C-alpha cells in the first residue's frame, strides 16, 4: 500500500502561484454597534456569530476577501470596553488594540441610532493617536431616526461618516468606494512579503469541553498570544481560524467553543456557538479532542469522539494539563487502555500527553496529526485488498445463516478521507454485523490505518442467472396478432 508522505488536501491547488500579502482591514468599535454583521457582509458569507447581546465577539476573527481588486484580510474585533486590569473585558480590549496596531486600515463603526457616546470618543482618541488610516462608518441608518446620530459622527474628527445599514445591506456601494480610496492612499509596504498559497492548508479542529485549554494550546503551538484565554469557562464563542506554517507546510487551526451536555445548552448564544463548533468538525480533516488530565474520558468527551467518528474525521486524543499529574507513567498507561476500551471504533488512535500552558511535550502533537492525516488519505490497491480478503475468509469464514453459506467475493476502495470500501458478497443482507467489524478491524491492523474511521459498504454480488434483473428495463415484445 502506498501512502502520501506529507499533508495533502482534497481541495487541490488554490492558485497558480504565490500572491501578494493582502492588506489588513480591522472592523472596530464599541460593543453591539454591528461590527460582526458588517464583517459578514464584507466577507460575503455568514462567518461571525451575530446576536443582540453585547460582547458576543471576544477574539479577533479573520477571513480573506476581495474588494475592487484589493486582496484583504478582514478582522472582526471585540467591542472596545473602558476596562483595565485582569478582567475579561480588559483582555478583550487589549486584543482589539493589538488588532488596530496590526491593521493597514480601520473601519470605525458607531451606532447612528444612539449617536456618538463617550465610549466612542475614548476609542476614537486611541485610534487617532495610533496614526492608522480610518474610514468612519455610521451603522443602523435604515430610517430617519438615525439622521441626527449619523451627523454626530463629524465630531469624532475622522472625516465624513459613511451611512450604512449592515443588517439590511444598505449603503455598501458608498462604503466600497471609501475603502477603495483609502487603500489606494495607504502605503502597503507589506506587499513585498509573499505568501505561497499554491497548496491548501490542513484543517485541524481543536475541540473539547469548556475550559479544557483549547485556546491556550493553540497559543503555545503558534508561539504567540493570539487567542483570548483565562480561568473563566466559555471564553471562546466563535470558531476562530489561525493560519500557521509548520516545517514548510500550511496548517489551519480552528479554535472552537467548548461543548457541554445538550441538556445544559439553553441560551441562544451558546446554541450558536455549538453550531459553529459542529461546523468546524464537519469541515476539518483532523480533530484534536482535548481532555483535562484531571478528569479525562468524561461522558461528554465520549460523545464528542463518537460524533467525530460518525463525521468521518481523523481523531487525535490530546491530554492536556499533564503538569498536574503526579504518577505520569502509570497514568499514561491507564489512559491508553481506557481509550482502546471506550473507543474501539477508532482503535490505535494517538493519545498524546502534554501541558498546553508550559509547552512541555506539545511538539509531539503535530507529528501525530500528520500520521493520522496520511492514514486518513490512504489509498489501498485493489489487488492487495482482494489477496487480503481471500486470506481473511480462509482463516475465518462467515457463519452460515439458515444452513446456507455467505461468500465474500470482491472488495475495492471507492474513496478516501475517510477510507471507504465496498464488499461484494452473496446474500449481502445476511452478513452479520460482527463479521463486518472483523473485516474492518483487519483492514485497520493489516494496512496500518490506526485511529482512522473506516467505512465498509456491503453489496450483493450480481447473479448472471437472475432473469428478472437481466430483462429489467427492456420493452415488452409487441404481439402483432393482437388487434387495436
């Protein structure tokens, strides 16, 4: 069997060659002024969670886009709060300020229905001192009620406000014109830096229960405090995508919201966050299920693992907070035994122990992800499969049903990601589920597909003597002797 020697993706080539680094555009403002709605409009698709509750967005969310020939990275930011210290709001403010300093152009958004508030003025003063090019956006201008508030925008000293209604898709022609003009005046020295996008990235979703350490792990892997972390459970709400280069290979981490038991998820906002996490799992290639070493293999962990298997994702178990474990050798052996016993459908999956906070043994995670991704994309030759099938059947034939034998005759792999096989046999509907599992486990062991979900479809072998099937679809012979 031949396997691929590096990360690969079924999306193929994205572009013919390297492209210029895009301009970075940050959408900023105080909470609940419509930044995420504006972000989704400019991105052309619904990415950020939108809710009437203020403070929904906490991390800086990025996506690539194009506008009037400009390549952009759009950044949705947390609402600017006048908070200091170690509070969550203060940490969110620090993230937003960092996004402003990293941006080439800022869209300063305020609510025209409420007018300019003292918090708008404080934030506007910070943006002016940063020296960043800024386009002033008066949002929620769908009615005359907002006329007075939109006019107040002139007092911020950021030029003429562009009146839009992001929720109703109003005013975007004028906004596009303003962004285009502003980008033409910005000196984009970063255009000399090239990013090679000729190969699609490997998509890795980091999932788990709340407060398992998902954001901390990604920050440690990429070597910077990119994601908001803290002792509070449920800090992450959106599924945040982080691009990273590992040994010359493009990797895309998806930080997700923690998944609690379904019965405990009542608030609309948490429902939206869980839906975002499920979407990240669906479109990932490899899922890292992160567990707390102090309480691993909880019932909720098992449900998440079962979901990943049903979605056909390659799975890696990550045991974090390993620095809190005393008897590491004994605990390591016990955890691997529990993984094999509780998740037999993913037997042999990697179980990696590390500390996301200190970084100890984190370097073992990406090589393990690479191995399962290669197995997940593996293609087995048909000749090898049928030699293997004859040996398996000879060693352990299927049980007879009602005194009649079941004869497996032919097997082939029809697709990868995950590996999917079709087995042709006589009396296919009578093949016991236990024998199908026996063949799947044999494929996993003999072709080194450890930790990979395997699909096997059992189909009936066509009978050449079945006259019903042979004449199916033919027109009946016409009797010329019949009248009419």
